[in-house]
C-alpha cells in the first residue's frame, strides 16, 4: 500500500475508535485508561498494530497487574480476526514494559478487509479491557490532526542539558543554552499544546516529537530534532568528555529567549521518563528511557 492508501485506511479505522486520538502529523492514535494504561492503533509500513500497553512506571499499572489482567481476561486465547490472535511483547530496554497486540498485515489485501480486521481486533481488545480498564474521556483540545489549520511561525527553542556518566556517576551541566529552530508542524503543535496544558502527557508528547525514536516511543518516524541532538550529545559525551555510558537530561527550556519555569512535576518527567540514553554502536543512536504515551 502506498502512503495515501495507508492514511485512508487509518482514517476509516479511527472513525469508529473514539477512545483514541490521532497524534498530529503521525500515523498512530493513543488513548489513556483508568487505571493507567495505553490503548494504541498504529499504521506501520506493512501492517496495522492494535495494542494495550503499560510502561510499568509513573501512573501506569505495574507489569504484574498487567499480566493479571491478561490472564484473567483470557485475551491471548481470543481471535483478533480470522485465525490470528493476540500476542504478548516485552520491552527490549524497559524491563517493566508489557504490550498485548494484534497485527493486521496489508499483504496486497483490499482496504475494506484491512479495516474490517482492524476493527475486529480493536473491538475484541476493548471487550477484554472492560471491567478492568476504562478509557479516559478524550479532551477535545488533544493533539488531533487539524487538517486545514495554519501553523504559527517557527519558534526558537532553547535547552540546557545535564550529562551523567553511568560508569563513574559524574555529571556535567552545560553552561550555554543550545538553541533549536525547527519548521516541523508536529513539533510546533506539541510545543504549543504543552505550553497551554502544562501537564505530564503534553510534556511527554513534546519530548517525543522533539527526539523520539521508532519502536521506543511509539513513533512512526524520528523526532524532528533527533539527528541534530544526537550529534550534539555524542560530541559532548564522547569527543569533549570522553565518556561512554551516558544519559542526557533536559533541565531548562526557553521559548523565543524567555525561560519556561518548570514545575516539580515537569522536572521529574524530564529527569525520570524522558532521559536520553546514548548508544555507542557501529551506528550510534539514542532513545528516551521511559517516555511514552
């Protein structure tokens, strides 16, 4: 399927999935539950994935409680569509992460078949969540895909970072503000949404659209500044400090030269959930340790 067809299929699926909301500029939709969990529908290059997820930290239920639901609901013995069932996935880097999901492949099938199978998987998932987890009511101001709306002129976003050495426990704090200019509409939307809401989820959304990585933060693509910040972090950690096992934390944020006064909650979200782990492999990369919606 080409990009336009994938968008059309996802749109049809989401027409009947009010529990989740499409993220601006992305091909995935999320919705929180009470108690803490995440319902997700993601349109990938070759399949659609329907999931229920916990990160096992913060406001999310523990991985143990998640597994209790999985066993008590019997979801792994249910058919998502046809003869395809749900499977359990565990986090590669976050040992507390659990995900129950079903995947609907494209495989030269018709759009109607893909939509029908995805709707079947999604309906079964909601049925199995009922009585255990209840979807939260979506706020109409959430990050939907605002088709036709114009975006504001790019803002200058300034950051200060702290680098932590995992081997020696040393820390290094940048004296200078690093200024980023991006014309990404998704990043602008996320920034504006966070500045309006000033809550945990909107800050995480901003961090993900800034420097999220696919398969780690439920992104289809990398964050708008992923490549730029990777170079900055590696230069400071490797070339300047000579460190190897390094995490990086955003400690200050400024917009158009004005510092944003972060709350204690926001400082904790950046320090605990959205820390960046540098990976010094043959192809260096990075990921945010626990940042997901």
